[in-house]
C-alpha cells in the first residue's frame, strides 16, 4: 500500500490510515525522504 508518492513542498503533513480492511496484527510503516528512511511499528486491533 502506498500512501503518497512524488515530491511535496517542505512542511508538515498528516495522513489517515483506514485500517478497516487490514487484519489485526503488527505492521511496519516505512517513510523515505530524500534518500533517508525511517520505519515505525503500527499495531492494528479491531
């Protein structure tokens, strides 16, 4: 699943993740900005 792709102007952005079609579990969110990447753990519980 790709939330956003392409160039953006510098700033702060918020994205909502609709997890209704995802099973309960642990997911990893990867963010890549200018070649630097960060990974975060997301827990989905319904």
